[in-house]
């Protein structure tokens, strides 16, 4: 990824309902960091989170 991780987090959060933001910066933080280093696009990361939560 060419952008900083903080921008990646914001991009993922912008694609999720506000109720899910706590997962991105909480329980799933290390998972999202792993996706970032693996080159997973923010829209894909958001979709994975929505699918895991069941929405």
C-alpha cells in the first residue's frame, strides 16, 4: 500500500456503518494491519468485516 496506515484505517471506516468503527480500531486492529501489509484494498477489508459481523 502506498498510503500511510492511518489513511487506510480511515478508508476502511468510511465504508462501514459507524457502529462498526470500534472493531477496526479495537478487536480487529491487528487483522486490519495484516490486510494492509498484504495489500488488501480498503473496500475489500470493509466487506470482510461486514461479512464477519453478519451484515
